């Protein structure tokens, strides 16, 4: 018995000894220490999505801390498997990932390719749960949390209509698209991956009492044989040029810029919004790759990235590019406060409340995968 | 007519082999082993991975699940039918057109033929996506400029052109790459044709097309076969055009099925590898058949009595010139015009932007991008290194295959085909694994050296087959005469072989340079944050839908490629342009 007690005491002493320095340090002391080590590392390696607006922000980090940012843009469907392949061959080349949530969650996270995220946070303004809509974890039921989504994306409603050609009486909600006159007469973004079209369908799910009824609608939708393109720019062009007067899933910064620059009377109608107003998704996320080679620089970067000032800059960059993006930080301002309110309201009232967002929750991802399967069955 | 067959090859290397198991034999064995490793190891990794069933990167089981998933994939049958019919159509049309064009360029008195040939090179340099969008802009069934122009002229029926169609896909392939690359490869072969039989036919009163059909084509059959095989392999892996033009009319092809597996969310590599290996298994017999035919048929050659008399086109001369010019305008001038125009448009393809149609903002965006200059430098150094290495290594390998009698030379030839028989996206992944899983290759992963090596492997078949054809056209009598005159083997190479094969070698170098500047899928997988080519830099604009900025990068890449081709010409190396 005494030997067991001795072992337990020794174990407790070891834990206290190991954690004491961290416990004793104030956040500022820890920050200063990590910053000094980060400057010694001299660089942080970042993989980011192909958002053009992000690059000036990365340069600002370089100027602020004198730590070089080695950034590589790329889409997650090619970058994430590559990172995983490197890791599994013993090469740990990346520090921070600024990528959309899907592939990071579906590929890297289950394969153990990420570091638990929250231990990297130091700055009090970042670690304060009250500073974030949905708390630090953003309602995502993950423990530990590997992927921190810092933005809520207003995803629109999926359907876009040229109101100069099509009246509200003709198309104003999903069931209208099943009318015989629309057979082969509207266009969609090719449904082979989680994107606006699949999200829109997933948002439509609560309108049905059962999953089977929802699937029946989705099948009927694809049986209308909408014309598809895997280039969202082309679908948006079809709408703006008048080849099609109704499209689904073409939303994005390009369509927004067309609406603005060309003064097209394009509307995104929906009878009833089931996913929030507008539906919410996590357009972007930040995570730390497994065994980051520049751990301290990565720590400095993620904290800096999640500060109020930088989150405002990130939102500005996204909004300038036409995205309906809002920071999860409550104190981060927004160029369009009305939009911000709408997106936050959608986030707080969305039907996946408590389960995360359409692009982060397991349920949302499963619904989108099912849409892709149904589309494949229909020959897409 | 001097000719080279298996017998000649034996003669060619006899002086060397007399020394028995000499250093050269060991060098050959080492070369064979090196090439074998670089092509068979990635292939082996693919085969192994095709039997690993389970989510990528996690625990997998060994089984046939990927193969059964690939073979039972919905729509696979129609994808195969579409692939075969599209490939056969465009290769058939492309080959006939290219043979006629190459013959006109090389063997007739067509005005300005040297510069006309250069036009096909420029056409080949053009990046596919901006050019494709230019053609959509012109030939869209509803809003295409040409359809609108015809309607304005009074056309009242349904629009005559629709790019989103089976024939639209064929057309775009023909005018982007299919014809131009064939003309590039065939013209030097036509030019090096021994003129004696042609002249005899002319004396006998044969018509120009009779000479082409009965004399020229049979003599060039092995070269044509290589060009056709390379074209077919490229067709089977091409997906950019089908990916954009196919879905609206539900045309799926084999390569897009592979693409969807690879770039799915999450990726599903197993079935993609199975599909890629099926292409490999189908193409291997064709490669072997080509080797057999090439081994049996005699080749035309550059002999000691070489003097070309061009066929006089007579009164057709200027008409053919006008037709040529129209074709080149469609294949080169029009796409270049639209690419440059697009780079200056506020929104590509829109002439009704209230705030102004044209802007220089996209150029400012790209040129001010801090990554741009680094990418430009990386591209230049990687492409130049690839070109130089290919101009040294490929001729050496080709010479080993053509002019020695080592037993393994057929195997070496076969091995060089392998990287081309697997679709590009798949071979890119295999190379990624090869670099990461091979300790002595790991240090070059993500570096310029690694990219150069990958581009050399990917371009091996084209480069070596072209150089082989060039060497095989050189009559042995020239080498033998030099040796009989007391020249050493090295002196013979330096004074006889190298000068004669130089235009082909330079052409290979330029092709490899361009391929390195344009390669996307391999470059994305094997580049790092520290090494980024312009093609990868351009990708961020393409993927974010900023085609205007992507066009700017496209114009820069085009200027780069064209400058290199011009430089090669100015330095007198001629790229096979200069008629003899």
C-alpha cells in the first residue's frame, strides 16, 4: 500500500514539476519567451487557400515580427493529401494551414496530421471564450480541437435568378425548380464535391419530415437534368450573359463581382431560410500541422492571426473579394454591419445549432456527401 | 537509298564491342538500371497502392476493392466509349492534316514556310485554359461572338456553332495542341527525307500527292507511328478541355473519372490508380507493336548525297499559302489576341461593363505580387536546367538504343515509354511517393533539382523518341566514312553525328523547356513553398476565378517560351526550321 502511495506521490510531483514553469508564467512572459524563440527560428511555413487578399496580411506579419513567412497557395484537395504523404514519410515541412475546413477535417485530422490547436493559444484576447461567437470551439464538438474556424461565411441560399427574365411567381423557392418548364433549363455547379450546391441542399433538409422525403426531392431535382459545369466562373457567366436565367450553386466572389460591375438584376430568393439567414458555413479555418518545424513561430502566427486587428483585416480582404465573410470574433468590426448581424443571427439560429456549422459538423458533412452520391446516381 | 535496320545498328557499334566487357558495357548496364529504377519504382508504388483499400493516409487492408470500384464505376462504359471515339477522331483528323501540313512545309516551295512552321510552335506554347475560354467566348452556342455575328448578317436558323458538344471538344483539341505538336514532330522528319526516290518519282511524272502517298508516307511510317502513339497517349490523359466542355452535355471521359477520384473530397486514390494502370496495360501492347514495326522497317536517312529539290506547287502556291495562313490565324493569332485582350479586360469576355471595359489593373496586380519575380526566376532556372539536361541525356539514351547492339537496348527503349503510358496526374503522385520514400532522393524533394528530375522523367518518351528518329535518319555511311578516314569515335560524334542531329536535339530542348513552364499537376505536387514555377503561381488565379490575372501570367509564360524558341533560331540552330 505504501509503495502505491509512494508511486502516486512521485507521479503527482512529476506532473507539478513538469507543469510548474508554465503555470508560473504569465501569458505575457510566455509570449515573450516564445517570441524570442520564434525569432530565432526565423520563419513560419504556411499553406493557404488561393485567396489573393491573404498575401498582404502575411506580409504584415513579416513586418511586425521580423519572422519570414514562407507561404504556398493551393487548393486543399491537392495540398492536404500531399502534406499527409510528406508526414507519413517522416517529413514535417509545414507549420500552419489556412485552408477551408473540409479536407483538413476529412483527411488530415483522422490521419493524425494535426496538432491539438488550443494549447497554441497564449494571448488573453484570443483565449477568452467570451470573445468568440460560439465560444472558442465554435460549437464544434471536438475534443481535442484540431481545426479552429475563425470565420463564418454567409453562404447565400444556393439559387440565383435573373429577375429581368424570371419573375418571383415563376421561381422563388426550391419546389419551383421541379416544374416541367424548368427541365434542362437551369444550370448548376457540378455536384462532385462539397460546395455551395451541396450546402444549399443540406440547408434544405429541415423542410422535410424525414430524410427519405428530402432524398426524394434531391432525386427529383437532378431528374430535371440541370446543365452543369465544374467551373463556378462559367456557371456565373451563364447567368450574367443570359444563357441560363436560373442557376444553383454558382455563388461566390466572382458572381458577386459580376453583379456589382455589370449591374445585373440577379437575386438570390428563397421562400424560407432553413439554415440561418443567410445559411452559415465555415469558409476558412486555421490549424497547426503535426510536428511543425517552427513551432514557436507557428504559435506566434496563430495568436497574431486571431487578434481583433488581424481578423478585421482578413474579413476586409474577403469582403473586398465579394465573400459574405464574418469573423467569429465578437469585437471584430465589419465593413457591412448589417450583413454581419445577419450572418451572426444565422449562426446562432441555424438548424445545426449545437452541432457546429454546415461545413464543420458531422451531420452537415454527411448530408453533403449524400447529395454527391445522389447526383452520381443521376449521371453527374 | 541508304537505310538503317537492325543489321546497320550492329555494324555501327562493332568497333566498340570488340573490346569485350569494357567500361562502356558497364555504363550501359548502369544506365539501364538507373532508367529502370526511375520508371519502374514509381510504377511499382502505384501497383501496390492500387491494392491498398481504405481511406488515404489511414490504416488500409490489402484487397481488390479499388479495382472492383473502378471497374464498376457508374458511367465508366460511356466514358470509355467517349474517350475512344474522341481520341480516334481527333488523332485521325489531326494526323492527316499534320502530314499534309508537314509535307507542305518541308518539301514544297510554299512561301514563308520557315515562319509558318514557327507559328505551330507558338500555338503549342499557348496555355490551354485561357485559350479555351477564348474559344468559348467565340463559339458559345447562345452568346458566342461568331454566332452573334452570323445572326447580325441575317442567319435565322439555330446557331451553327456550339462549343459545348462532342465536335466542340474535338475542334478545341485540334486547334490547340493536336495538330501543332504533330506538325512540329513530323516536319523535321519530312525535311530529312532522302530525296532520291522522290526525285525518281518526279522524273517518272508522279503528282505531288502521288509522291506523298506512295513514296513519302511508307518511308516515314515508323516516325508517323511514334507521333500517333504519343498523340494517342496524350489524348487518353487529356482532361482540361473535356472537364470544361463535357459536363454541360453530359460527356464524360476516362481521364475526368480519374481526376474526380484524385481531387475528390476526400481523395479516393485507390480507384484512380486502378484506372490509371488499366490505361498502362492497354497501351503496353501498342508500345511493343510500335517497337516491332520500328525495328523491321527501314528508315529514310540523311546520306552523303543529300540535296533537296522542293516540289513546285505551281499555281496552287499562293492559294495553299492563304489556307495555311488562315489555319495559323485560328490556331495562333486568334488565341494570342484573346489572351492578351483578356488580360486587359475588366471582366474577361464582357464588353458592357459600365465602369469601363479595359484596365491595366490585372497587370499591376500580377507584376506587384511579391511572389511573381521569384516564380519567374524559378521557372527560368528549372526550365533551362530541364532543357539542357534533356539535350544531353536524351540523345545519349537514344544513341544507346539506336546505335548499339546491347541485348538490353530494346528494354531500355521500352522503359522510356512507361512514364507516358500512365496518366499525368497519376504519375505525379507516384513521383511524389518515390521522392519521399527513397532515402537518397528525399533531399531533392521540393527543390529545383527534384522538379527537373520529375520533368525529365515525364518528358522522357517524347524526347527520346524524337531524338531516336533524328539519329535513325542519319546514314551509317557518314559515320563509317569518318571512321575510315581515321577519325576517332569521339571525333565522328563531334563532327558528323552531333551537327546532323543538332536541330532535333534543340527542338527537344525547347519542347522540354516549354513543358517545364507549363506543367501543373506534377509541379504542384513536387514544388515547395521555396520553389514555385509560374504555372503553380498562375494556379492561384485560375482557382480563385481570376482568369484576367491568369491570362497575364499566361502571356508572360508565352513570351518566355517564344523568346527561347526565337533565341534558338537566332543562334542558327534552326529548330528544324531552315529548309535545306
